[in-house]
C-alpha cells in the first residue's frame, strides 16, 4: 500500500519496459474517489489490491474522476464502472470525448468547480494536452493531481508534456501557469517522479523557463 499523503494512495501500473503510469485513490471519511483508471488488466489488479489493503472493495468507490481522454487514463473505464457502479466526472470539454471513446456516461465539470468531498476538490482546466485536460486541486492536502499536465522524469526534473502527445503543445506549455493560482506543496504526475514538498516553486521555475 502506498499512501503518499494522508488518505491519498498512489498506484503505479507500469509494466516491464513501459514508462511509469500512475493513478490514485483518495480516501476520506465519507467517500472513496478513484482518479484515472489505467489501461490494462494490471491496473485493475493494482487498484483492487490497494482497495483490499485499505479494507475496502470495489463497491466502496463512490466517484471516478478522470484527468483527460487519453487511453492510458480511460481504457479501463467501462469495466471500472461495472465493478464500482460509481459515477464518472471529467472537465466538460473532455466528458463527451471520453463517452465517445469508451461508451460510458461522463458528467462534465466546469473549470474551478469545487466538488464537496475530502475538504473540497477543485477542477483546474489546463487545455492543450487535450481539449479538456484537467488537474484536481486538493486544498486539504495542499496537493495537485496533475495527470499529464506536466511530465516528470526519474530524477525529479519536470517538463511540459511532449509535443507528440499534445493536441497543442504551445497551449499546453503556456497554460501550466494556471496552477500558480493555487497554494500547493505537492504535485503528482501520471508519468515521472512526484514532487513532494516545495512543489509550487518548482512549477514556478518551469513556467519561468518558458516565458
Ligand atoms: Zn495524456
């Protein structure tokens, strides 16, 4: 079990030869939220194992949040909905695209919407990687779930997402600055080493590099 911050569990679904592929479970008193669901059976197995270690089961998952529409984040979604019965939410520009890709209903969220769970979870729309790419801000933990908005490496360096994965790499790079409107110490990435502690200064450096 990997609990990176109180109630926030990180799982790495990478397989031999693949880059890191993280998703998360957020566990607070009244809910259990899965953020992104991976793309293969291994991710399903990892999530199930994590839930079991938390003494939870699939049916305890009360919400699935998705950062964006790319396959490594949503390919398991239909199966996850079957297993959990949980509603799925994503940014309003991304929701119909995810529905089209995997055939499950996805409720759209507006930029800056605050979900009333776990001390409030705020949607931060950062377009460019995809249309409705979103980060989720967890003020109670002073953490940002960044998904693919920023890519890390194994050494703790951070960069904008690579052009080949982006709808519009210039926009994806320029809009990272939206994160600086929030107070956070930690930032967690799908790909690459998370930054735990003093993360906002690192993101500020990243933004300054591309100004
Ligand atoms: Zn992506």
